[in-house]
C-alpha cells in the first residue's frame, strides 16, 4: 500500500516469517488482556485470539522489542506494548512460550517459525490472532472504529464497484459498509503480505460479495484486482460488529 494505506500497514503488525528472539516474558499477564471468544468466531478452529481494551504499558516489553522498535511516540509505544501482550497471550493459548516478538525491518513481528499471526489496534481496542503454521498459511485480523472511516476518505478506500454498492444502500447503512471495506482490506493486506511481500493499494482488492450486508456478523469474499504470486485471487473473510468497532478476519488454510 502507499499513502494512508502504507502508513496504516507500517503501524499495524502483520504476519511475517522469522524465528523468535530467545527472550521469554516471565511476568504476569496484564489483567485486562484476555482470550477473546467473541473474535475467535472470525476464524475456524485452531486460531487463538486475545484482546485488550486499555492503554498498553512499556513495562510489558522485552529488551529486544524496545531496541528494535526504536524511538517512537508515547502513543505508538503504548499500542505496541498492548499488541505484544495480546500476541503473547494468544501464543500461550496454543501451548507455546511467551517469547519476544521484535519488529523486523518491514515492521512485522518476528513470529516463532511454527506460527502465523496478526495484530491490529485502534482507539480503545487491540487484538492479536495466532495460528499454527501446519494448519494455516497466513491469517489477518483488523479492528476499526466505525465512525472513524469518514466520508471524506471513501473514494480513496473504495473501488468504483464498491462506491456503486455503497451508494445503492440507504444513507444510514453507508458508514458501516465503508468501515467494513476498510477493515476487510486491511485484514487481507496482512494475510497476503506474509506470502507475497507485496505492498498494495486500497483499489488493488475489492469486496466481491457480502452476506448479509448489514447484520452484526457475516461472511464476505474479497477479490484481488491484480496478480499476486502464489496466492488465490479470491479470499473468504468474516466480519462482526461489536459496540463501536468492526472486526474482520481473513485466513488461508494449508
């Protein structure tokens, strides 16, 4: 992605290959970081999902993570800490050690070689999903505050076909559709990146179908509008709405 998309992708953690650092986190998990049965419904069985709804704390980070992250704003440091805490709890749910997850050169976490994973955060919510590599080639998860996807950016996010679908909806439903498109594309970008290492524009993928289009949860299909090496052109995804947030999960099985 470029522009707004690339900025979002570099601050959100995505899937990546790479061996985890030898450090382990031996402290107590923050009390509000918890397994998310709600968001686990975005995937088939075998994916561990953890969530956190407060401000992260740099004390939760390991030295290699702080070192690789470098100088960042206090907001970014808190988001990073929250994401790593969620990811470590998800690893623990799979029976794996809570290891360091330093960012690589492309800002993706150095996941243990036996898993694939994805992290996302927005104002008031952080989530991480981790799955065994023997069952999944890649996964992507995304969270958006619905009201943050403002009409001024819709034409940047949506393809002409998506804009046509949005305009056909009653006005009250358009905000959610735009948030769904944004979230689904972000989840797709993360899932495909671990396999292709391709940066995409928002118009490089579009929603091919949604069922239902305005319910609290449902299924959709995403279609890549450019060739991506080694991956299918159409990807299934799931979404759900909870309070002010919209979540999307994308997974490619082995």
